[in-house]
């Protein structure tokens, strides 16, 4: 009609592109405002955690321009086919009533598989099979929504496993004690005599520079007892690594930074005392989740440094009823530089994680639910709009309202079901990418996706589809049979 009144093809194209870009621009503006609020919130969390001298939030206009460009390009790409079909349509053709669509037997019909289904089931399969592009796009969108939920919840699975490994499997001591200076072996027996102490293990930490080839890394070399149980080397999900009598163990992050592997010889340069230098083979690489350190058996460290059984720290296993009193008593000792409780460290860890990730979880879940609901509702509304005449004809032919609703919503439910395997695979891939990107020197997230995460993600997306399905069902119940069966003038 617009073309018939003299509007050019370009003008018609701009008209319909405007319909597409208006919600995209509105979403970009709203998203920018929410983004600023989230950024300020997280910056405040980081300021408190890292104790920055000045606020860390800085508004970067380039981020908004990139986000706006992505939103507009995605919207334009999504509506390109529709706008292209609109502007290519001749005015005379556009003003004619639409011709009935031409269908042909699909693969399942030719194979005779559809005969095993009821009439509503056959109609559902035919509609999905006859619209391959729409089917693929709907399944892809639902799969991405599912993947977003999985990747969001994976972070909590990984952090929970990290906490379990680090604080309950690797660091098993309830109290860690640091000394002002190195102490002899008799301090072990003095600590063991304190009320409530069940077990004592001594530790020794030496700052060193480890060299291999042209690379050098400053780190801490930790001496731990070979038969000790309060400090273990644990790899995900829960594998305890044995400590050799001879040779150096390196954490995975340190080995990667040095580009060194098992059996190769590194040079260790002490950064304290007489600055001794040793050549030592790498006995193994430990895939630890926290830290970047080297490990030596404590007796071997004493032999290399030509010292007696010196220690600069101790790990204590204590009775829960005596823990608080023991902490206060240890802090009063002049030779003790610090006392840390595992419970206090875990509490601080949980508080920081809850504060920084809780709002992220809400945003991710909300976005995934909106995406799933929008896709299901959009797909269902388009199907209802396109097949209103067909559904009304079925009602006139004797099909009940429930059967007609089953045909339309059953199609959306089947698409949702078909999206599950792809969504699970995409979600696992996103989790892998997150693990790779967060492999930092300080810590790395273990790669684990619990079965409950898949069930929860499927339930979230399916629940969104159910809610939108109920809205479409309400529209079907109020379908005007006479109006939809009238031929368009």
C-alpha cells in the first residue's frame, strides 16, 4: 500500500527497519543504565576486598558504543530477511489475499514414521518439519538460554569445590601459626603440650627465584613433612598427590609460567641468607586450584640449606571446644607473629563470594528466563498468527479446544525438548571457556558441572516456557472462529 501511494523502496525499508531498531535502542539505553549501576556495585566490592586507595570505577564510553553497535547489528540481522521480503514485494502482489502455502511430504512422512502418532502429533511433526529455518533458530535460541543458566550456576559449583579442596582437603589444620623468626624443632613439642592441641606439623617457607631456560619466577618454596596429614597436595576433584623424598614439586600455574615439565632440571636461587643456588629436577607437577608455589620435602630442604630442623610456622589440629582459648593464648606469645583460624578464613571467603556473585546470579537467571520466555512466546504468537485460520478450521471440523491447544503448544514443547541436548553441550563449552579465562596465578576454577546444575537449568528454561505457554493458551481459548475464517478483502 505504501508503494502504491508513491513511497520509494528505500522509504519503505527505513520504515520497517525503524520498527526493528526502536526496541534495540531502548534495550541498549536501559542496559547501559543497569550496567553503570552493576559496575559501581562491583567496584565497591573490589575496593573493600583489595583495599584500593582510590575508587576503581571508571566509566569508559567505548564500552557503551560497542554494546550499542552489537545490539543494533543483532536486531538488523534478525529482521533483514523480513525487511528484504517486504521491499521486494510488488504493490499489486502485496494487496492480493495471500496464496495458500505449498507443502510437500517431509522425511518422516515419506518414511512412514508419523503413522505411529495420533492426529495432533502428526500435525505437530509436520509443522516443525515444514519450517526448518524457524525450527533451527528457535532451538538455537532456547539452547543459548539454557547454556547461560548452566554457565552461571557452574561458577558456584566450581567455587564450592575450590573451597572444599583448599580448606578441607589440602589445608586440614584448624589453626595456622606464624613465627617472628625461624625456630628449632623443640618448639613443636612446646606447641603439642598446649591444652586442646591434638597434632602439630611444622612448616618452612623460603622466598626463591626459580629459573629454567631464559625464564625466571620469584615465588615461595614451601617445605612440608612427607608423612604429614595437615597440609596435603590435592588435585581436583579429590586426588591426593604423594610427596617424593627427592626432587621439586611445582604447581601447575608455576610450571606453565616456566614452561617446564617433569624430569627437567631447574635452578633455585635463595633470596634470603647466603643466597645459595641449587640445581634440582622437577619430580612432578601438581594441579592445585590456589597459589603458585614450589614444594620440597621438609627434611630435604633442611639438608640443602645445611640447617637443623628449623621452621617458621606450624599447623595445628585442635579440639573445637578449646580453639578460641588456644587462639588467644597463642597470640599472647612474643615469638608468634600471627595466628589464623580456618573457620574465620572460610567465613570471610563465603562473605566475599556471596557479596560479589549473588547479584550476578540474579542477573544471569533473569536474563536466561527472559530469553527463554521471549523465544517461546514469540514463536508461539507467530505460530498462532500464521495458523489462526487453520486452527479455527480444525475447531469447526470437530477438534476440541484442548486438542487445538495441544497442537500449538505441543510444537513449542517439542522444540524446547529438542533444545536440551544442544543447550547442555553449549553450557559445558561455556563453562570450559570460563575455566580457561579464569586460570590466574592466584587461583583457578576447577572444571566441574554437577548433574543438579543441568536439572536446575532445564527446569528454569522449561518453567519459562510453561508460563508463556499458559499466556498463549489463554489467547487460543478466546479465538474468534467467525473472524478468522473470513477471507481477507
